[in-house]
C-alpha cells in the first residue's frame, strides 16, 4: 500500500479521490482517480483518458468533466509537486 506522501490526494469530488503518484514525475502531467475498486488515469493537458480499470463510460465522462472543470488547479498542483 502507498503512504500518503507517495500518493498525495489533490482533490476529492463526490466519491472520487484524485491523486498523484510521486514516483511518476517523468510522465506528462496526469492524475489517478479512484472510487472503491475502480481506478483510472488521465492526462491533464488536454484532459484525456489513459487507462481505465472498471469505470463505466458514464462515470468516465463524469470524471472527465470534473477534471476539465478543475484542470487549472490540478496543473498548478502538479507543478508544485514536480516542478516544470
């Protein structure tokens, strides 16, 4: 299991936990999204699905909308965490 330092939560929206893995700084800006046993990875600029493990298409669209609405904040937090 990851500790809070290696997977900082950057946003919670409804049932979704949105976070970074600190050991992935060489990838483009992205977030991981979890709910229960489902997980997905999205690039942030532009917001696009990279990997889906269990979310329905309806939920993926909902998550993508949440990420787009918070894209500026998420990008700021990415750069705070990993630099440019």
